[in-house]
C-alpha cells in the first residue's frame, strides 16, 4: 500500500525543480492564480455532496466496447484507441505511444472509491504491444496507476513525463536512463521527425498529503508532419490560446471532458469550456476523454459527452467519440454512434 504513494522529488531532481520559474514556496504554480476548491466550498459541503450522489453518476448497464488487436495496428494513418477515462494508445507509423494508462480497475489507492464501470476496464497490460513512449501527464491516481505501471515495465522503452514524476517511477524500479522529465515549454526530440513539448495546464498534483511537488502538463506532439495536442487535466485558461498561437493549429486534440463540479471550477474544464479551449487551440478534430470509466464527481456519468456534443455541434467543432477499444484513424469517415444514450 505504501508503495502506491510513490516518492517525492529529492536530490538533484529537487534542485532542478527549485530553479524553475513556475515553482515557488515549495510547490509548482499555475500560470494564472488557481484555487483547487471554490471560495465558498467547504470540505464538509464537498464531502456531503459526494456522499449523496444520485444513482445516475454510474451507468445502469454495461459500457459498450470493441475488441481491437492492438499489436496489429499498422499506423500508416495516425491511429487512436481509447481505454476509458484518460487512458489511450496512439500509433503513428512505427511509433506506439501509451498515455496515462489505468488498467487496475480503480482510480484511487483504495478499492471502495473510483471503481471502474462494468465494461469500461476490458483492456489489460497483457493486451498492450511494446510501448515506444509512455506519456504521463501528472501523478494523480486516475492518471498514474501504480499496479499498471509496475506490470508495464517489460514493455516500456522510454518514458516522457511532467517534471518530478520521474521520482515515483524510479522508486518503482524504472531506470532513470529511460525517463525524460519536462517542465512547461521544454522539448525533447525523439528522432528528427518526432518532437514532444510539455505545455501548461491549469490543475495541481499530489498523491498523499502534499500538493504541487511534481508538475502537471499537457503535451504537444510534432510527429511525421502532424501536430497533436494531448491534454492532461486542466481548467480553462488563456494558456489554450497561447498554445494554439505558438503551434498554429492541431490535427488532433485529445482533451479532458468530465469530472467537473462547481466546487472545483478552475481545475477541470466544463464541457462547454472544452469546446472554447479547442477553438483556442485551432483544433481540426477533437476527441473528448476523462469520462465513461470512473465516477470522480457528482454529475450523471454521461452528462459530459451530452453537454460537449451539444456545444460542439452549436459551434461547428469537428469531433469523434469512439467506443472504448474502437480504432479511429485520423480523418477517416467515421460513423458516430450515440453509444452513451442510456442512464
């Protein structure tokens, strides 16, 4: 159990962190002032709301999914497979990227909170191919899952993550030689045609009691002529426009859509804000994630996608929302099913 919590940065890693402009008073800071909870939201009121969630926060039937042989995706077109919540796989030519994998069936270190919906945890580490890049946006349990990371060791060739997250990984037995940690706006070139840049997000981090000792990020992939935005958790902020202006436009943006609440309005996009953020990014195609696997808020399980699709349609934003496990190839003619249309 203790192993789950990971390890705080220390030594040379902490020295590097302390030199960062976005690290002050022992914690990483958001680019704009951000409180985790709303000013009028007490801990008691939040707990009371969470304890009295309606039945609709969980689906009444099994989440539909598709079986895809992940080891046989050829990647001639950029390919995407979602595993629910914020876990997904990208295959572009010969490169396989796995993002924030959570396959343990829980989004927390305890079994009584954050249990995966029936049908939403169909994929396992054993289903994964060899992973060229394991991308980790931040260290919250619903993005950095110790049991999954432990089982993936033999399959991962290289890790790119937010600054400080490498401390957990080394504690769990990963070699420092394969870990690249990035602060915002830092980049790493994988090969000539593949560069990864960490970009700002508006969120926080922490696995036990201390917040902010590791960084949270979104990431930009410039890969074989395509530009992808892979968003970690984030509330709305001017950073989206800043990122869009810097990179011009995005062929694909994978963005958070879910687990929002008026009690924490600054650290997760509301669905309508996600559409605005996608417009700021000048995204040509959007995939909404961070929903359909775990209940971490108080809204109905499918409210995020309903609100997002309405706002996206109203603003002519192009999107796809595949089923869990369904293969999507960028710019294919995609027949969108409303597969979430049940309580």
